[in-house]
C-alpha cells in the first residue's frame, strides 16, 4: 500500500494527491479470542493502523484549526474563571454576600457559549470544500473495518 500511496487522492479535499507523511492515522482493534484459566481471563486482540490519505495543505489547515480551537477554549475558560473570581471578590468584600456571586454563573456560561459558537468560528479558516479531521472515520476502509467488528482506539489494557 505504501508503494502506491502517492496515487491516492486526499480524503479531505478530494483534489490534491495524498502524502504518506500527512496521512491521518486511525488506530483500531478487534477481540479475536478469549481464554479462561481461572482466576485469570485473557483476551487476544488484533490491532491495526489505517492511514487515511491526506495532502500537505489539508494537514496544515487541520493543524491551524486545532490550534485555534485550543486557544478558543483557553480564552473562554480564562474568561469564566476571571469572571467568577472577580464577582466573588466584589460580592464578598463589598456586599458581604458570597452567594450573590453565584448569580453571575449563568451569565458567564451564556457569554462563553456565544463566544465559542459565534465569535471564534470567524477566526477559524473557512477552507471551502475541505472536510474536518473528524471525517477520517467516514473513510471507506475505516468503515469496512467497523462493519467487520473492529473498534476505534488502541487495544484496551484489560
Ligand atoms: Zn487535501
């Protein structure tokens, strides 16, 4: 598969040729056999990694989207913590009523929600026609494995 990899077209934009270094790796596993030797139980697994074809351009766009969403959630979290502390200090020292500070929580939550739904997506590059990285599970090879009883992720430790 790796020899002819460059013939594959990127699954996310559908136009550029895929590159092996840019592939999205999907780890999957499937239980093959179980052995009961009381008191231990051993489960045997098959595991595999599927390379979902991706081009260089989509890789860099997905990376930018990841960085922006991390920055976005850090900013929202900071904003909520700052608001809570600020209102708590204000209520406690000025109004001597710490419970009043709790009333600010719904306002902060709504503000955080509005920011993450309406404000932050404006800064994420709107690459038209490029599928999000989550779309990797829709790749036909991954879907075939799923139909055959394979599960996502590395094999469980137990
Ligand atoms: Zn692409």
